[in-house]
C-alpha cells in the first residue's frame, strides 16, 4: 500500500472534491441502510405482527436511535391503519421507501460526480509530473533505458493506476461507511446474531488475502513485459528499412511473439487471480448467510432473543447489504495490489534523483567574453574512461575542430560542454567560471547545437525553427532560413513555412532536414556553436549546401566542430586530433599536413591533400 499512499499525494490539490465525495457517500450509506430498515414495518403488516404504537415516541438517552426510528415509523403506520386501513399504511411505507431509494441513488451519483474531478485531475497531474521529470532527468538516465519502457510507464502504467487505484478509491471510501452504518443497525436488531455473523467473516478475509499475495508480483512482471514489447515496436518502426533490406521480418516477428506470449501468460495468471475475487467472496458470503439463517432462526423460534420475525428478515436484508461492500472492498484490494506494481514503476521515475542540478548559488550568465577551457577533465560512461586528463582551450571567435577515430571522445566533449553529462574529474570553465556554478538554462542559452541526426518534430516548419526562441517575427525566421540555405525549398512546400513536415521531418530530404536544424540554431543566435558530425550523413550535393550554411552561421562565432569529413574543418583556426581520449596533435590544416603524422594519415585516407 506504500505506493498507493504516494499516488494519493497527487490528490492534495483536489481535497475539496475528496471531502464532497465523503459527505455524499455518508448520506448514501445512511439512506442505503434506511431503505432496508423501512421494509421491516411492511413485513410486520404482511405478517400481521406489526407492533401498535399509539403514543408518539421521544428520543431520550435511554432509548436508542434504532428503537426511536422504528417506534416513530410504527407510530405513523399505526395512525395510518387506524385512520385509513392497512392499504393506506402500506402505501405510506412504499412512498417512504421510494423516497429513500431515490435519495440513496442521488447521493451515490453525486459522490461519483465529484470523484470524477479528483480522478481525472490526479491522472493529468501524474502524466504532467512524469513528462516534467523526463525533460528534467539527464540524458544518461535514458541512454541506459529502453524508450518503449519509459513510454509504457507514461501510458499503460498510468492507465493501470487510474483503473486500479482511482476506481478502487470510491469503494475504499464508500463501502466502509456502508458497513459501519449497516453494522450499527444490525447490532441494534440483535447483538448476539451480529457477533455470530462476524466471527465467520475473518475466515473469508484470510482466504481472500492468501490469493492476492502473488498478484502484485505477477502484475509487475506483466507491466515490465509491456515496456519490452513497446520498446520492440518503437525499434521496429525506427529500423523498418534495415529489417526489410536484410529480410529479417520473420526473425523480428518471432522475437516479438516471444514477448507477447510471455505477456499473455502473465496476464492470464493476473486475471485468473483477479477474477477469482468476486465469485470466491460471493460463495463465502452465501455460506455465511446459510449459517446465519440456521443460527438466527433458532434464536427467533426458541425465544432466546427479543428479535421479531420481521426484524430477523430485515437483519438478513442488512447482511446481504453488507456483503456487496465487503465483496467490493476485497475486489478493490486485489485492484490495489495489481495497480501497486504500476505505481512502483511510475514512482521509480518520479523518485529518480537528478544528478545534474543547479547549485543553490548558481549564477546567470548572459554573455561570453573570453574562452572555453577544459582543464584536466576525465570522463567515463561506465567503467572505462573515454577522456583522460584532457585539456583544451577554445578562444572566443575561433573555430576549433575535433577529429579522430570513432570512440576517441569527440562527441563526448560535445555532451560535456552543455552539461548533458558531468565530468568525473577536472572542470570546464567559461570565462574562468566553472560551468557547474552557472545555471543550466543560462549555460545552454549561450550555445547552439547541430547534431549528425536532424532532430525535428511533427509540426510546421515555422514551429521547428522557432523551437528555442520566443516571439520571433516572420522576418527573423526567414532571415535564419536564408542563412541556412533553407528558404528556397521551404517556400516551395505546399504551405510554405506553415507546412507540416511529418514525423521527424519525414517529408523532407536529409539535407533539407539538416538545413532546418541549422536555421533553428541560427535563429537562437548563440555566441557558442557546437556542430557534432553535422554533414556526415549527407550526400555530396546536400553537404555542399549545408557546408555553405554552416560557414555563414559560424561567422563571428566561437565554434566547436566535430567531423569525419575534412572538407568541413579545413578552414578551422585550430584542428585537434584525438586518439583514445587524448590529444595527439593540434594546429592548422597546413601545419598538420607538414608534420606528416596522425592528421596527414587521416587526410590521405580521404584522398585529400
């Protein structure tokens, strides 16, 4: 129940709806019990054993509420019978019963009506909190997780919490109230019979709880498997071309079917246990009723109790009234156990500590004035260091290019400077200020990033370009697009800048997507630009267009360029050659060619001089 309590913390903003729900449920429970008690005088009339009360009763300390209510009802029934006969008394009781049933169901609806605001509000806030956490957590968190599993936690797990917890919330609030008011009435009718009845109920509880113990474990496995096959779907959609080109459809389908078969077995086990709750509790309740009929019948027939026959039948009605709440509570317990597994997965994300945070005294930095200095930094993703005691200075206004074999640490540097990851040793300084002492938002506002893979969104061209900029004018957007050599193809699209580019920009070519990414960076107009393999995935023609766009963008800016293609970096002020996380050579293009070492070999491999 620990995770259930944590989920309920999201209900705090909706406390007024919770209180209204409790008030309406109290009224529902009262009228629910009264609707059964009202039939006792009817049974008395039919049996001819209705007690005649000619004097209007008065509520005193010595007279219980139950006796007062019954005496008052009997008094009015007696008055009716004396003035208009049995039929008039029967009609009176029926009208009272009708009103009681109407009020009972009215308050039941009102309780559910106000609960809807709480339920939907909690689900909305839960999804909002998860999305906020996803945006807040460092990239390292998601590099170790499957995307599909995260999506499953935000969709099917939240849905499971809504179904299991918030549906059960009504039963957990309403049914105990019904049980309490029903028990009070049952004790008023016969304390001895009520005690006998509730000696039997713990036996039912023990049997039900023994079945529910394994439900949470199975549910957790089922939700994990949901994450697995959602990840599989996400990977399949992303790699459909590769799957088809390697004719691996059967292999992938076989793997997916293994996952769905495992999910099927787990869900069968979960649902079998869940579905057992209702029939088992009904059977145990029926067995209890039979024993009560035997024991209570003996009490009435032997005269050991003051209970009248019509009160005994009313007691049976009340016990039936208590069975449904008990059954609903047992079902709710099963649901909570099932939902607890999903809640645990949701809270695992919400309670994950963000390792990359702003210091309490972190500063805002709006300008870049001198240089970027990487001072004796070391960094590792897992066990082995990618960068070891690495130092580099990038002066303001200069273009520094990083080259080297795959795995030499180039892209890692592009991740460390904007603080997507934190260094393990050493420090990164901007204008002699440690980037850990600068607010993350302020730090990243100083930088523009263009990556190898153009990351675009299912939205219009305009909204993709203006992603990081508020209140950009049409002229600003067009100017940025022109610098990125993108304006010409944009105006040829069906709706120009208001054209939707599809999922990940799927309606555009690779070069067009990359030029939109550059336009986005240009519009942001940061003093520092980081280009991570910005042209490596393009054909020659697209590369030339993008290269021109990059050169325009890098004018009067400090740029860190990571590239395999030397055409991208020949004009750099400083070229740094990396090998296994260390600098092995640095200088201008001409100087490094003269040295005839690592860079010279690199150039020869690309057939450039």
